[in-house]
């Protein structure tokens, strides 16, 4: 049995970062992603139900929406699976805190900065992005100069974070290591033995949950693993179909393995089965 919650579940993520008593954890995590001039001293969670005007928009649910006392708005979400039009969806979501700032009467359209932070439990399906664990996005002109300094997207592809304990150098590294490995820890590693992480581990400890919270978490966990299993099956089926189509070419088993993600042994077995059934 695991000692700590899985932070990729809805319950686990909001337990760590979405509760009033733990907002210091969210502040510390976000400050590792933010420039010096946007460091957060304190923040307040926002009610997402009041963020939209149209009924269709009210169906858009954000994991966490908060506002710093200095004015910055944040959308922080744990994205567990690939979705179609992911970039479009991310852009659509930031329109809510933009429109929220509109003022009645005379208004000069001055906006506070907005950050969209997505922690992704998958590799996004683009070759260039697959090579980047962290992708910081802002509006820039044709020369690469910053055009607008109040809208930022930060995407973290957690499967691409591979640093080990002895390789961690920054506080940001430590947070990513914590999130990536939390469920597998059975004690607090020495590198994370500091006040903010000790609190995070205490918050994440399964033994601290009430019976009702434990039931909700376990239901979340079953849903999470069911979804992961379904996705992995779908990906493998697609890889098999690609491999079969490549059997008609002159590519070797090793080359096909590189194109599909299957192992050479899997390719050999699939090729033999194809010949038998063909």
C-alpha cells in the first residue's frame, strides 16, 4: 500500500494545492515558475462558477483558479490525458480571467498579468514539444522580442522529467521531483527534508485522511488507473497498426521499432504473426 496520495488524481491535486490551509504550498510552487517581478506574497482562490457569462462556458472547469494580492491571475491544472485541440483549449481558458477584469463604466482596458500553468501527465503529441519537459510560452514578435508581458503559458510534461535525487539543483527541480515520485515514496528523501516539503508530505499522507476522504480518493484513484490503462491500450493498438503498415517497406525491425515505440522483440513477434495469418 502506498503511504502518500497520487497527486495526478483530482482529489490528490486539490488536497495539495487547492485548499485554503495549504495555499502556502501552491504559492511556493508557483513562485518557482514566476519571474522576480511577479513573485506571489499571498493569494485567494476564486469561485469558478462566477467566471463565465454563458451557460456553455460554465461547463468549463478549472482545477484551480486563484488571484495574487498583487493582482496576477493563475489557472493551474493537472491534465491527466491528451485532449484534442489542447492549445486551443488552453487559450480559451485564459479568456475567463481576462473577461473577469472588465469594469463597468469608463475603463482604460488595463489588465493584470495572467498565467496558465498546466502540469501534464503525458507527452504532448508534437515532435518538437516531446523533447521539452518545460515549455514557457509568451506573445512575441517576428524577431522573438516580447510583445505582451501579461499573458504566459507554462506547460510541464511530467513524463519527461527524469532528474534523480542527486541531480536536483533548484527548488523548482525539487517540486517536480516531489510531484513525479510522491506516490512511490515511503519516507521523506533528505533532499526534500525542509519545512515546505515536510508540510506537503504531511498533507499527502494517506493516514491523515478521514474515512470519507479516503473513500473519495480511492474512487478517484480507480478512475485514474482505468483511464491510464485505456489510453495505453489505445496507444499500443495504434503502434501495432503503424508497424503492420511498415512491414510493406524495406525498413528493418530496428527501424520500425524507432518509428513506433514498440520493442524489437515485439516487432519480430508481430511480423511472424502477420506472416502466419497472411
